[in-house]
C-alpha cells in the first residue's frame, strides 16, 4: 500500500513517540509568567523545527520602548527578560478555498507561556509524565499540547507529501496568561496577522468556540471622613456608605444577569447549570477599607468585573454602571468616584461562515463526534486581535475544561485527545483531492 493511501489514524499512531517528544521538549522549558523569562529559549527551540518543515521564521521581539508594553510592566510585578514571539510562514501556493490560482492564507495561533506551577503537584510540573492514558505537566492542555500536535501534523504532511491548501502563518506568541498586552495583541497592532482566517488553538476540544464575552474591570472609591469612633457624628463612615453602593450594585447585577446572548454555551455548562446561552456577568470581587477598630473609616474601595456579551458594547456597559451610581448619588448625597478599566473586547464570528463550517467538519471527523458551536463567558486576547483585523475566527484546542485542570496542579491531557487533534489539523490543512 502507498503511504498516501493509508488511513490517517495509522499515520498518527506511527507518530506517537514524536508527538510525545515535542510535548516533552515544550513543557521542559519553563515559560511561566510572571516572570516569563524563558521566551527566547522556547522560540530558539522551535525555529529549527519550523525551518525543517519549510517555514521561514521571524523572531519578533516587542521593543522595550513600546508604550503598551511599558504599561504592562508597570501593572504586573516581576516580569523579566525579552518579550519574544514567533511568526513562521510557509506560502504553499496550494489551491486553498479559491480552487484556482492563489491560495488563501490561514493564521494559526496559540500561546507559549503558561501560568506558574503553584502547589500540590504529584508529578514534576516541568516534565511530561505519562500515567495510564494521560500525560501530566504544566501547559500540556493550555496550550503546549496544541503546539506539539501542530508540529506532528506538519511532520506527517511533509513525510507523506500532503500539501497544505493554505499559505500557513503560524503565530506562537507569549504573555497571554497576563491578560493585558500579549504578543498576539502586538502582532495585530503591527499588521502581522494577514490571514483570510484565524484558527485559535487555545481552547478545549469540547466545541468550536466562535464567541467570547468582553471584559471591563471597575473600581468605586467611596469617600468618608475619619474621626474618633466614640464620636462618629463628627465624621462620615465610608464603609456604611459603601453598603448603600453595594445594594445598588446588587440590583444592577440582577438586571445584567437576566440577559442572555444568542450564542449557545457549551453543552457541558448546560448540563451543569441548565443555562443554554452565554450570559453577561456582574461581579463584586474585592473590598478594601478601614484603618483600625477605633477609627471611623475615611474610604472604602469596591472592585469587580463586568463581562459583556457580543450583543452589548463597552460604551453601553459603562453608561449603565454610571447611571445606576448617579441615581444613588443624588438620593443619598454620597461621595464616590468610579473608574472603569476596559479589557479585551467581545469576539463574535457567525456560525454560518464557511470557515466555521470547515473547522467544525474537520473537528467532528477527527474526534468522531458532532462538535457543537459554542461561546464562552471568559475573554480572549484573540478578541483584541480580530477586532483589529476583522478575520473570521474559531477557537478549537485540545483538552477538557473539566478534566485537564489547566492553571491548577496536575494539569493533564488525554493522549487520545492529543492524537485526535493531530488528525484534526491534518484534515483541516491538507489539500483535497
Ligand atoms: Zn491558554
């Protein structure tokens, strides 16, 4: 039998050792952030591999005088080392979706940084350990497993002369886990994402994610006047004032969370909560106030976040919060200041676009189940990128949201999922007959 005719399953099976070697190589370079000081090392490890697969590689460092990088360095303590990213380009000249002439270009993205190991591991976090049908190690699910799978898929394609139907632009970037200004955001700002489509490999393999919520952090500083606690009528108790603000915020939360998006949430969430669509969220998550038991508190600061659905927008969200507080101010004569800090915008690609259907078909065939179209209530740096580029985007990665324990101890991934993900990539990328 010719290698071209052999089942894809078999080709992936043959490559299991290679897949595990890639994964172990990636996990053994501790790219956790902060500090994120080993980005150069992982990029330099990847470049020869991509060169071998016929890619031209650019090592792209965010310059130290970049304004947004400076803001991030101020906000996050302990960042060290160069902020380096990889752009690997292979213009295949394949037929792409156009079927004649110039191939379309696909940007393939995920991140190379991971969260710090934390405590409670039963295996060394920066080594891959196999136990039963799973592999353990920091980043195996989020998101180094997908990088290992991509390298394996490219290796299969090269060995068996399977041409790519797209020009491939692979963006492997860093600082995603900080959530402020990642390498991908920099790529978008610099016009380095030029694909007709974007595949985000950061995600799970439970559905094709086409939508995310936007994020806005808020802070309300309630002012009072301090005095001796035995004569409280001489001052204004900021914590007591803050309670009125909190009551108002609770009403706002009720209004906000009674809405829902048209985008379905994952079937897993539906099973756990009964919720069918993604929803906006309003959280109060931090309170700071008071000096000492016998001092009337001069200030109290409330903080939280607002996650808004693709159907809402940042300006509306801010105005809604301001309006609620203004009513309170006039009723109770309270003194406070509101500050909003917008984070990533929401993301939305229509499930009816051809690109989403292609990803869904390849993923369903590779995993042997019908992959649903979903949205998530979290935010993604990809949303910032596609807001700039307007690219249709799907996030489909490897790992299980409930089992992989990404960001926790003993992060793990099923070897079967990893192999199915390799299959998915080959099915998606290879040129049809
Ligand atoms: Zn991730």
